C-alpha cells in the first residue's frame, strides 16, 4: 500500500473514531465514569463503556500507525522488521505486525 494512501485512510479512520467517541459520550456521559456494577447482565452503560474502551484502543493503534507513516517505518513489522503483507495492510491499515509476530503477540497477551 502506498504510504500516502495509507495515511489518508488512517486519518479518515481517526476522524470517524473521534466522531463515534464523541457521539457515544454525549449519548452515555455516565460511561466515562468507569463505575463498577455487580449486576449479572450488561446495562446500556456497561455496553457503552466497553464500546468506548474498544474505540480508544483502536484510536491508539491508528495514531501509532500514523506516527509510523511519518517515521518512514509504516508497513514494516514493529517486532521483526519484515514487511507486513499488503493484504493485511489493506484489511487493517493500522496493523503494526506481520501475521507471525501478531500471533506471538496475541498468545503472550492472554
């Protein structure tokens, strides 16, 4: 993937995430307070909080990918330095690792 194209896609993703976070925060302001509930089922607030957390993680990945485009390292695995497959970058423009290193990373995170 051409870096300019990737950077535009990442910037669009960032704008979309920022908008989605703002909408979710305005609809569920209590979700930002991270209150723990001992209830067995997920409330709307719990679901909103989980969605916000996921969007924040994705936003951090996009910001890191944008930083890699500026540093000239976009498309190189952050662990082994080999190229990240083009298809992987097409599907996940913020991907930081090749498939092999991502699998290792996921195993160690569990």
